[in-house]
C-alpha cells in the first residue's frame, strides 16, 4: 500500500492550500494584538487599573489619608509662620505653649495619616503586583507553545519578576500623589485667598503649576526612550546570564568565559547609558524645581510686603502667607519625585502587556464563534489534507496568505507539511517514520493541537479538534515529547503533573511499565527522590521514561510518543515500548519512531518524506523479505542496517 488512506468529510484540495488558511486574520484569535509600544501612558494606566480593579477600593483610603497629611503639613508651616511673625510684629497670637501643643498635635496627626496612607497604598500595590503576575501567567498559558516557542526564558522571567516589580511605583507612589497634587494645592490656594489675600494666591499659582505640571514633563520623551532601552536591556541581560549559567559546562569546556563576560559588559554599558540619560534630565528638572521654589517664596514675600505696606494684611498674615506658600510646594515636588520612576514603571508595563495582549495562535471554539463539539476520543484520528508552515518569529514578516505565503516583511515561510492525509485507526498502534526533518514531530504536535493547521483539518472521533474545548482535548490526547521538561522536584511530583489524584500504586505501575522501577528501587527515597533542576540527577533516558510515565498515567484514549525513546538503547527501547503497548492495549497509540526495527510490529506504518505521506501500510506490506524493495520504508530500513 503506497498511497495515503482516503479521508472522509470535506477535504481541501491541494490546489487551494494557501488560499484559505485556517489561521485567522488580525483582530481574531491568532491575529496580532494591539500595538502596545504606541499606546499612551493613559492607555497603559487604564490597563493596569483594570487588572488591579479587585483591590482598588483601598486606594481611596490612601488618597484621603495622604490629602489630610499634606494639608496638615501645610498647616504646620502656616501656623509656625503665623505665630513667629505675629509675635515679632507685636500682634496678638497664641501663647508659645499653645502654639507648641498645636504643632505637636498636628505633627502626630500627620504621622498617623502618613502611616495609614503608606499602609493602604502599599497594600494596593503589593496585591496588584500579585494580580499582575497571575494575569501574566493566565495570558501566557493559552499562547503556549505556538506563540511561546523560541521565546527567551530569561527575558520572560525578567518581565514577570523585575518588570512587574517596577510597576509597584505606579500603584504605591503615583496614583495617590498624582491625585493629591491636584486637590491639595487647589484647597490651599482657596484657603490662602480667603484668609490672606487673593493676590497672594494668584502669585503662588503659576509657580505651583510650573513645579507640578510643567517641569516634570520636560525631557519626558528622552527619559521614556531611555527607560524603554533600560528595561529591554535588563531583559537581555537576564537571558544572557541564564544562558551562561545553564551552559556553564560548555562555556568552561570551550574557554568562552571572556567572550561571555564581554557580552554581558556590552549589555551593561547600554543600561548605564540609559541611566545616565535619565539622570541628566532628572537632575536638571530637580534643580529647576528648587529654583522655582526659591523664586516662588521671593515672589510671595514681595506680594506679602506690598500688601502689608498697603495695610491690607498684618505681620502675622505675612508669616501665614509665607508658611502656607512653603508648605504648598510639598505635594507638587512629589510629582517630580515619582515622575522619574514612573518612566521605568510604564516601560515595564509595556513589556508586560506586549506579552499578555498577544492573541493566542491556538484558541478554543468559543473564540472562533463556534459551539464546543463533543468527543470521547475513541474514534479514528483523521488527518485530512493538512498543510502547515511554522509562523515566522515576530518582526520577520507577515503570516498572511497561508503556508508559504510571502509577505512584505520577508521571504516565504517554509512549508513543513504538504496536503497530508492519513487515517489512524482507533485502538491500534500507528508508527510514523521518516528521515530527520520529514515532518513527523510536526504532525504529532498538530494532532495534539499545539499549533493549528493552515489548511485541511484533523478530526478525532469525527469531531474537528479545533471545535473541541482545549482542556477536553488535552484529556483525550496524552503526549510524551522527545525532550521533556522535568521539574526541580521529586519523581512523584513530576508524575502527578499528569494526574494529581493518582495513588502510589498507580504511580509505581506506570514506573514498571516504562522501566523506571529498577532505578527507584535503588534510591532510598523511592518516589520521593529529587531529580534536580531540569532533571540533572537523571540520565537522558530516565528523563524520557519519566515523560512516558506521565503520558501513561494520563490514561487518555490517544497517546502520542514523539521520539520519546530516542535516548534509550535498542534493547531497553524494545522493552519499554512493549510495556507501553501492553498498557495502551485497546487504545490509540501513535509512535514517532527513530528506529524502524522497534516499530516493525505496528498495526500501521506511515512514512513521511519532505512533509508528504509517501507510504502507508504494515511492515510486511512495505518491506520485502529480502529488504531490497524500492519503497521509502525499505530504503529507511537499509539505511538503519548500514554499519556506522
């Protein structure tokens, strides 16, 4: 049998491949997300507040407490100036004792409200950061692996830790200071105008506006660009360090230490350049603010002296006006205090939302406007005229036009699968073989729907897998990859990933089926043996067997082994595969094989070559007894038998 098994259901003819791709256009699942880099700070602030909405109520407490504390601070200067100037001018004011007690009481009250402001503000900030981290993972998980393959793990870790930590400035040191920088000066100016003179309020107004509203925005574009460079470079630095630590053996083995250090130094230089740019602008702004504060006080002294000379106000009111003016600059100077850190916060927010707002390339049926289909996973797996090309990484052009389409951003995407059709019978073992790069692993990944097909369809028990709920599909299809990830935990914890409620008896059964039982018998802690970071205490073969154990523990109707025994010797591989077939008897088993000899007894063998199905049948049908047949499988068998 040398042609693919005919498929059922509507088929996309090969001539139409690339004309009606399954991958949606912009605005639909799989399309590009919003342009976060172009969004204003107001838009970013709205996004942050939407994420933090569940705990935003205490922010009102923080704002009120800060406002009271700031007004008490102004009152301290005002009362002090009023009392000192009044006594110097011989005017009737409070006694020294009464003035001291009033100042002490206001200071204590200010301290209390300052504490309440900080407590409530940081409560909002830290709870918001926790919500942001949860939000980040919740948005990242649906993108995996289609939109996360090839991502720098160190950079992602930097975004979810350090970048989110930087956003704390927005919640704890921006919202309350920003609101009170508007409300407090307005209240102070109104009170100053009513109690002293509207001329005094009018003179003070422009200085407050300049200090709080104009100066913090000077050089904003430069500091914003510098902050973006700093955050991006810090992400790059995190990835560089991650690579250097994880690859330390290779670095030492090849004497590459100096080159790695030089690369890190270049990144740190870019960070230092960005910090110097920000520091120069911030220093200039703060110096200008101090000048304006002094100028404002001189202007207020001049107006107060003029009003006093006219007899409009007394000496005590001169002191009151000067004290009020000095105290009123505090909420405005706070704007500059948080403005510099706010650049970093918004740069970090852009990096976070650039990941979270990407639309998943693989989405559930509800995102496609369809009702979820039902399937128990017991029917045939039907690959129906499937074509697929991996998406280009971001910045390398457009994916529009289907597989192999050429867009304005770059050359065509290489097509991995071409019009592939094959029926995988339920309850049988099907082996998929072929030379390296023939598309075997890609086909397995598409069946598990790690990516979506560009054309055609894959059906499980008659249902298009795109119409199945993603969580339901994961329950129906168990997958053991060639390079599994092993968590830095125990063997037990790594197995329970597949079925959290499994008993020790079930865990040991799958360990026996995949040949891990002997290893555990030699370990004093048994199932509680720790495997180390990335499974470093295990051999490559043991890591693969642990992944196979997970897949069997899932007890799914369909099990896919993607070259999951490639690091085992022939004898061990044959033993493990025999155990797996016994464990999956009566269920669908798909084996991506790197050794033909280990799958010769499969119920069906599918041979792929350059992304096309070239043969389908049993081993006996495809390979003559003498092994000299002209077919693709016979050629692979001869190549495997050839001495190394």
